[in-house]
């Protein structure tokens, strides 16, 4: 069995491709179920964020598993396999495990060390568990990945400063304008990203924050936290009329803010900075052609974040040391688990022999009273347990080594466990 990961991220594919492969949080479960039905995938988890869409799987053979996952991604994005191939990356076994640990630690994020990925990996794991996609191997791997992410941020400075996409977007807007003090800002979307953006805007001193959301109640709760106000999407054009900055971060999968909306707001060429950090993008790209409008998206944010990379790059070696340590823990625990079925078989065979002999001698033991029968039961169990203790410990200890393979083969042959 091998662990494999196949996907596209912000380093290997353009935003236009990431948009087509993006999976909404509510659709992750359906994706896991669909992949789980494919012939060559034993376990499956799907991680889809604004920076990546990745499928983690456990498979007996790499190439058939690769084909299953590639076909899924092609169907998802309506992309021909030849067109998708240049953007795909794949890893297997230790490299795949290392990849997930590094992703969770923030080493592969557009904003190095950002913290939002930790929650996104946890969500992918929980959904896959709920849908029956992960069992022994991936469950263990994701647990170690989450420990790695927590340790990276607790034991190093990788996450200090700008440590999220939402906060980086606000900082980029601040740099563009010089300051957000006195600015009126419209936030489109009240999900997890919207919360981060709104909090950062409040700290940056924005004069007014308006939250536009499809569900007004959720928008109202968020706006109340920063003494702002909330509007429904049907009031979007009115809100645009008085806004200096728009930060769009919905998970709708469609254009929420269109060029026509901005034109209808009668801005007459007044400067408007629009930062769209949604994937797929939620601001129509034609808005960039309007007079006075500056439209920035995740590609711009990544370029901006790269300039500050050196501030955290010194911490990456310390984070990689944590990754190495957790990877070793995962490997040791994983190999120990590989011995568990054989050990269980050995104990089952011994138990069958023990109970079979008790049945065979039942007539001779029929004169024993209850206490004496209990004593015989306890005695025989103890003898079996003591005889099997040393080989069981040795099988677990040597699992994953050449000696362990020889031991396992010998036990299987000697006790006919094949």
C-alpha cells in the first residue's frame, strides 16, 4: 500500500486553472465519496483551498491511482488531460507524507507560515472521516500533519506578523493606499476569510466597514463585532457608491461584483481599489477596465507576499526539522501498525488452539466446580499470553525492517497464518 498525493497549487498552475479545480467546502464530502468509489483508491481525502486542490489517497498501485485522480480532476474542471498535465504534481510514500506535513506547517503557502491552512487541513480530515474516506493510514498521517502544523507555529516564528491570506490582503491594500484610516470599506462575504478580513480592517483603522453577505444575519453578526453595518447582496450597488475599497472573499463560485454593478453605482471614475481573494474569483475581471478601478487578485497578493518572504525564510529550517521529526514518528507508528494484523492473527490462532483443547478435554474436566473451571481458564490464558508476548513485541519492534520482514514470514509459515 502506498500513500499518494496528486494536485495543482499556486506554484504549478495559474489562477485560472485553480478556479476551475476549486471545490466549495460543502462539496468536499461529495468529492470524497466519488473518489472512494473508484477501483484503485482504498482511502481518500480532498484538500481544496484558495492556493491548491489536492487529493490524498492510499492505493496498492501508483499508476492506476494516478489515473483515477487525474480523471477526477479533469471532470471537475472540464479540462482535457493533456491540458491539465503540465500543472499536475504527484508524490508517493514518504514524499507524499512529507508534502502534507509541509503544507500544514505553512511552508507551501503563498504567505509563508499563514495559519488558515491548519484549519483547512483539519476540515479536510474531518470531512473525509465523516464520509468514510480515511481509515488507518490517512487518519494517522493527518493526525501527524496537524501536530506538525501546531508545533511549527508554537516552536518557531514562522507564523509571526502577517500570517494569513486575509490579513495579507488588508496589508496589501494599506500599502497601495498609504493608509486605511478614513477609508470606507466594503467586505463581500462573511465566511472564515470575511471574518479575518474584517478583523484586520478594524485594526487598520478603517473609518467604516460594511459587510455584504448572501445571508444578512451572518453579515450582521460579523459587522456588529467591528461597529460596522451589514447589507444583503441586493443592496450591493448602493454600498459600492460610498466605498473607497472593496475586499471580496466569498465562496460562491461566481461573480458577485460585476462591472455593471460598479458602473451602476455612478462612481464617475472615482478611485476604487478592489481586492479579490476568492477562488473562484468573485469580482468580474472586466471591472479592471473601468476608469478609476484598480483590481487586484491572488496573483497580485502572491507577488506582494514574496517580497516579505525573507522575514520568515530564516525560520523554515527550524520548521523542516519539526517536519522531519514528525515524519519519523509517523513512519514508526505506521510500521508498527503494519505488524498489528499479523500479531492479531497469531493470537487468534493460539486462542483457537486453547479453546479447542478445553473442548476436547471437557469430559475430563466435567467434575470440576465453577471455581476450579475458572482457575483452569485463567491458567491456560496466562500460559498463552506469556508464550506470545516476546514474539509479539519483536514483530512490532522490527516492523518495516528487513529483519522484521523475515520474522513476519517465519511466523506466517510456522503457524500457517497465510
